[in-house]
């Protein structure tokens, strides 16, 4: 087949993609550029005099937990470096979700839904949907890079550093685009594609985190997040990592086209295995468990492994000398206490966000089931609405806590082994992780309430989750009113294992609100239209 | 005769250990409406997907409009249109947007698009997510029928349409055919097949079982016989192509054309009291093939309701 034929119709599909995504893409771009610029501006305003900025940057660099999570600050005297240290990698990782969503949506999801059948019967070549998705996502990656650079320049930051930052983001976005394009060829299920991309990206992030925390260069250079940070925006820019991004993008794109030419429309290169010819599912509960089993197992193993990595690098956090700035920073971030514990407390609080994300995804799965009509079948089959709601929400709550437990077990076993105190540390860190549950429940309960009131509102849980994280990360910087910052349930969790778990007033209120939201959602779900 | 519009020889397609197509043959001549029939899982949709170049095949040859469906897919698709049996639309695009987009992506002119929207009673301003099954089907039908394609590949195109819309569909297909369009129609609705199709191909388990005009197929099939005689019948002189059950003075079952004379002679010797023979209905014909893979050697129920299903062939 000639390349020209394979790509015929790419322009038309590109127009289709832009037409479908105009609202979503515009919203994402605006949110990303505004968040970046306002956060950078807030940092500059906060550390008006250079000395305070230098002290803060030094405090970050001497804390292994922060370096692991956000990457190092290469120039402690550079205001720009300080302004973007949370943005470049952690927000950068969140930013790449847009590109995973775009590529998956226009390739594998189209095939899964059968819409690709309609399109491929027109004068479009078999490679055209993939090409259109890559052109769209790649173009937006570069556009986003330029826009965030301009946004930072507008706040008064140096031009070269702003473009280094923008290109670091563009590079991460291009990497996510190419990775998704490849993985979308391998699996016929769009859900599996999303899970695999997320796993690879998370693994690469952890590799960079472990590399930075333990000063292991090869781990850093293994990961595109390492390349992004080594562009050293505002700290003596290095431009050559862009070549690594370009190379990875080119290889990934070429590989995805080659893989696409070796498979049929709708198929994956890795064939789905046949399942059981008979069923043992006895009711809605067992259906929920069965539907979520593959995903939950993956999440449990992933968080356990992540916990083990972080638990085993925690002792090295103690290598850093404790200056007064470090103590200040740690009091803010992880409470006072041993450096190792503070490290673990910060990582554990991040896992509460991941566990909440899983819970929200469970509730949103019910929304998807409802939209697709499968929920109607269940309700028509004699399952009461209350029972259905109870299983969905109950599973979301319990599984999010189970994920925290897996993480706690991982950190506890690894840290305990490093400290030769497995029994005690396991118990302590397990409790620390599970102790974050009320915050995850709050997010899940709100999601459940939204789903109960109206199916299409279920994604409100995502908004609340992302909002809580963003406010928690940069709320202080943006000088938001304290009630906004306190609206995040994560702000009220005990900094375990540094602090003890106590049923504080705030925690009681959060748990009480959870009960109200869940029950309210159940009552609303009984009354509303289904379908 | 000019080259067939669709010419498939010995097509093989495997999915893992499953042989979805196992040496399939299919010939569709220019200007005909060709029925493509077979039980679920016989390979109809797989064949159509192969003709669209959506899937590659393991063996055999196929040509569509004298071109290779895999390597010349784009050139073929400019001249044809396709309607799947289960249309999925983009949730936030309107039906009208989808129709125009599909036409443009085929490189086709709008033609009588507006008239078709009217005839199918479709509201083109609604978003994809709000359409019912039948209305999604209409969107794909309008997009396919507008713009004068040379070939229509229709894979159970009327699933979900109400009977009036089915009539509209039949009219539209006839109009297209009158303009020289060729149609391959996969359908389980036998009345639709009978009304529209000049010839049919019946496949099973990825192989072609029968192909020909409906009248030819009827002749291939056995004749249903029910006879009552005055004395017991001696069937020993009736050759192999018969499947008869004789109880005392009653004979019933099926015979093929060759055995009919011998049976008539045997019945005559036993003294005929009454004799009913009947061509099978189209439905019986398909049931035979679907269930047994051929017209031959199949035990056929001679139902008490014989002949009630439908009238004799019109062709």
C-alpha cells in the first residue's frame, strides 16, 4: 500500500477531531496556561525579596521527599526556578493526560465504538485516523508549550527560561502522544489502553523520582520527566534534551504506524484471551467485583510497588542535613518529626489523592454503564435501585481504602526492612496510609451524591478532586482565602506517621458530610430517571 | 458479460484458531441487488469488512470494482458507500453534520441528501447521543444513498427501522439500482431479500453453500409431498434423492426432481387417493440451508401449516 493512500483523508479527520474537541481543548489549554502563569506570578509576589526565595529553594533541595516529588531546583538563586518547581514535572504529568485522552479518543475509542467502521468505508486510508490524532495532539503540544512560555514571560520571567519550560512541557506532551499512539495499537480495549499508558507514565515518573532522591543519574535519564527537568528552565537552560523528546516522538510515531499496518481495524496486536463459557456471577455485587477486578488488581500491585520504592528510598532522606529552613518546610509540608517520617508522610498524603481518583473512577464507571444502557438491564433484572447504588458506592469507598492499605503495606515492608524493624514499621505505616481514608471518602461521597442526583453529573467528582489538589498545591501561593484552601479534605488529614491519628473536629465533620452525601445520593437516585 | 463488481474467490480469514472465512466465493454482477444470507456467525460481516479493506485476508482473492479492496481501498471507497447494521454516531455532532461529513470524506456530492432526509423523516439537527437505534440507522442510510454511489454494501441496514421506513428504504434502493447502482445486501429479513434481490448467495461457516436466483434455488430444493393411497406403497423403486416416511397408506416427506417420477410411479401403483405437492416457501428454504448447510439430504418437516407462510414465487 502506498503511503499516500494510507494517509488519504487525514485532513478531513483532523477537522472532525477539532470540531469534536473544540470545547474540551480550549478549556484545558486555558486552564493550564492560567494556572501556570498565575502560580508563577504568585511565587514572584510571595518572595519579593530574593533572600526569602533562596531560602525556600534551598529548603526544597535539602528535602529528599520534595526533590523526589517535584524534581530538584537547579539554581536556588533563580526566582523562575522556584516559580515552576511544582509545575514542570508534577503538573506536567497531569498535563499529559490531555494528550493521552486525545490520542486514545480518536484512535482506539473510535474503533471500539464502531464509528471507525463508518469512517473507514469513506475515502480515508487506514493510517489516516492515527495520523490525524498524532497531528492534532502534536500540534496542540507545541501550541501549549508556546502559550505557557508566553504566559510566564507575561508575568515578568526571563524569555529563554520561559521557553525552556514551555518546551519541556511540549516534550512531555509529545512523549505522551507517541506512547499512547503505540499502546493503542496493542490492545483492542480502550480501557486497557488507558490503564497501560497510565502505568508506563507512572513508572517513568517514579523512576525519575527515585533517581532524583538517591542521585542516580541513569534512572533520571531513563525517564522523559528527567529530560524535562534537565532542560533547566531559568537555571542555565539546556536545550539538547529537546532532541531526546524529538527522537522518542519520531520513534514512537513510526512504530505506531508500523504496528497499525500489521493489524486489522478493531483488532489489537495482543489478542484478547477468551473467557469462561459459564458464569458464576450471582448478583449485582458479584458483577461489580467482576467488572472492577482487573483494574483493582493492577492498582493494588502498582501502589504496593510504589510504596516499596518510596519506603526503600526514605532512609536516604535522612542524609540531608537539617537546616532551619528545612525544619520550617517540613513543618509546613509533613509536620515536625524525623526526616524519614516526614518524607513518608508527604508521600502518603499524595497516595490519598490516587486512592480518591480510583474511587471516583468507580462511581464514573456506573455513569458509563448507565449511558450505555447496561444499567437498565440490571435494574430490569430485579435489582433494586438502592441495592445497585449501595454496591457501587460501597465498593468505591472500600476499594479506595484498600488501595491505601496496599501502599502502606508496601512502604511498611520496605522501610521496615531497611530499618530492620519490619513488624513495627509495617503496622505504623499501614495505619498512616489507612488514616488518610476520610479525605478519599469525602471525594468519593461527593461523586456519589452527584451521580445520585443526575448521571451526567458524576464527573463532578473529578472536578472536586482536581480542584482540591490544585488548591492544596498552589492555594497558598495564589493567596486564596483560607476557606477555599480548607475546602480540600486533604488539608485536614493527620500527617501520619509523624502525627498520631486523632478524631479531630474536622475529621468528624468530614465523615459526617460523607454520610449525608452518600445517603442523599441514594435518596436522589431512587427518584430520578435512569438511562 | 462485463467483469463482476464484486468477485471473491476462495477467501480465507482466520482469527486465532477460528476460521471465520473458509474458502468463500461470491460474485456480484453489475446492476444487480445481491442478497447475502447466512446464519449468525456465518461470516457475512467478516466478508463485508474484507471487501472494505478493513481487515486483511489470509488466502484467496477479492476484487471490488476491478480494484484490490486492501491496496486500493481509498479509490474504491470514493465510488461506493457502506451501511453497518449497528451505527454508532459521535455524541456531540448532529445527524446532519455526520451525513455531510461522511459524504465529503467519500468525495461525493450532496445529491438528493435533503430529499432523502425528508423521505426518511429524519431530524438532522439532533445530536448523535439523542438518536434512537432506528434514527442512527437512518443517518447512515441517508449518507450512503445520497451522492450516487456505484456500489452499496449494506450489512443488515434496516435493523431498527419501522415497517414504513423499510418501505422507503426499498424504494430508495430500487431507484439507485435503476440508475445503475450495484447492491450487496446482507439481511435476515427474508421479505426484504425477496422484494429486492435478483440473486442471493447463502453462506455458512465461512463457506458458500448456494448461489443463484431465488427461482433457481427453489428448483434446487426438494418438493414437499403428502400422499394417501388405497394400498400400502412400495418405495423400494424410489432412488436416493428422497426422504420419505411411509406409514401404511400415507407417504410424506421430500423428494428432489430426479426421484419425483419414480415416486409418482410407485404411488400410482398403490392407487392414489390424494396427492399434495408444493414448492418450499422461501423461509423453509433458508431454514433448511441455515440448519443443515444445504438443500440436500435434509430431513424436512412437512408442517401442517404448509403453504401458509407465503405465496408462490413471483419471479
